């Protein structure tokens, strides 16, 4: 089996430009501020619309990197179940909850 070449180190801005709205597996991550976990540079070893697709690609590198980190270039709110919001004013409250 041919081992894949190691991807180049990219800045976070370059990663977001190349892999918009994707799930990522990253290696050799350098943080701008380790306390904030803000990525400065990293190697993209897997990417895709799902974490499973990204992880499948990253498996080829599992013996070459000690740490693999998972990130996404899409906003986190898209991963969460969205709940509808409803503003209830006095009139709607009376219609819904007042006893008749």
C-alpha cells in the first residue's frame, strides 16, 4: 500500500477557504492561544460533509501523527438541533392559557 504524502501546514484562514462548511480532522495543530484553543496552523488529514467521511480519510494517517483533532469550518449552530422560538405577548397568552 502506498502511504499518502503528508499535507502541507496551513493557516486557519487558508483551511476555511479551502474547506468551507466541512468537518475536519487536523494534525500538527499549533494554537495562537492554547487557552482559547484558537487554531493558528494545522495539517488537514481528513475533510468532508460528515465527521465519518473526514475520519475515514484521516485513518490513513493514524500511525503518522500522535494527536488528531476534530474541528468544523461551519458554524456550530448548524450541528445543534434548532428549537423554534415564539414570543408570547399578553394577547396570545390570554388565548392560550386563560381559563374560559
